[in-house]
């Protein structure tokens, strides 16, 4: 009887805790416009919110706050929702056409805008170039610097014909100064076309089904992806080759007479743990970043921030990080 009483008390306590949790979510839903177990979508109008379970009209659009927005239905995300967002008006103006903020450990997407729309990604491409190099080559394999390999636009690494570097050494200028030469030298280590095919194979293997590559640098506007796919890429890189993350976090790297300084302005952020930026006329400002954030309820979480099609990438990122620290909790 005593054991049964203890068991009944435990069940009662669990039921009470669940009731309180559901009640707290309901309160947040009323106050902040959130819904339990739903992903939050931002439209291109900063003040409007769209949810993925909203009712669709016959024309295929959905209504939110009295306005219609285009919406493409996607499979439901099965990751349990653990993040609570408060005071959304404090997020600030995020000008990126598309962005995503997600938990690198659990895969939960915290909030996002146009996550499945494909855009050119510019030099963010080089993260997959590095990943494919790690999959394809011995890191100590030596690459020779030739005139033909330096023909691509953008010799930020300052390479000199006749010098040689290991594949591992080439990752530093590739990720720190976004050297297009380094990308081409890596891709041409065997056969350039085969390397690009390998990049395509790798993204399919890790689940990036809306990503396309035409070169290893990101100069081509045909190098496209989505915020969701880039979130998947950051998780795969961190889990499979954390050395790539570590390299992209460095302030600089010296190698003999060469010095490569990180051009990613986010590398000066206290929370920054790695990432890559890019820019072309077609892609505008792009970035993927890994940040370690202390949330409003003192939980420390590993967060990815993806920015696509922005003209204010650094400020967009700052606004997101400050909002996470002040107004987001993890239960």
C-alpha cells in the first residue's frame, strides 16, 4: 500500500507539472503570439508573423493578422519544441530576406524566415569545399602552386607560384581570408569536375537536398542553397570535422612568410565559435555562424545563425544574438 501511495503521488506530481507547463505555453501563446509545438516563420514584413499550421486559402496562400503571404507547405519538423520566445518586438529589424536560428545540438529551429527558398550563397560555399576536401584527401597531401591554379579572381592568400602547401594548410586561407585561389587549388588537386561532383554527392548524403554547386569558390550565382540546408551543413561540419569550425574561429594564422587574417567580422563577437561569410552581387551578404549563447534563463546553448540576401549582415546577426540572450529561454 505504501509503494502504491508513493507511485500515485509521483503520478499526481507529474500530471501537475505537465499542467503547469501547458499553462505556461498557453500564456506565452496569448501574450507573444506563439503556439505550442509550432515553428515560427517571419514574413518579409518584420511586424507580421506566420505559423506553419495556419489555414491555407484555396489559392494556396495563408492568412495571418489579416494579410496574405505566399507559403509552401513542408513536412512537419519532429524535433520537440523547447525554446520560449518572449517580446518579439524586441528582436529588432532583421533585413535579411531569409534567415534561420537553430540549436546545433538538438536540431530544433528556434525561428526563421523563408527557410526553404533557394538563394545564391557566395563564399559560404567554401565550408562545403573544406568538408569535401576532408572527405576526399589526406590532410598531409601536398599541393603545388601553379600559374593556372592562380587564374581565378581573388588571390587574397597571396600565393606565389612554386610554393607548396598541404591540404590542411590550404584550409586556413580558404576559411579565414576566403581565398578563391585556395578553393581552386584544392579542387584541382585531382580533377576539378570530379571534385565538384563530390561536393554535390556530399550535400545529398548529409541531407541538403535543395543545394547546388557549380564551382568550389561561390563566385557562381549557380551555387545556391536554403537556410534549412545550410543549418544542416553547419551541424554536419561541426559533428564530422570540428577542425573546420576551429580554423574558421581563428583571428589569424601564420605559415612561414604568409599571414592570413580572419575577414569575418563576427569573429570579434564574444559568442563566436566559427563560421563563414560571403558576398557577391547576386547573393548580397551571406553568412553561417556557430555561437555559444547564454540564454535569458541562464542555459548555455550552441546556436547556428544563417543569414541570406542581406545588406546589413553584421547588424542582423547582432540583433539576433542580443534577442537570444535577453528574451529567449530553453525549457
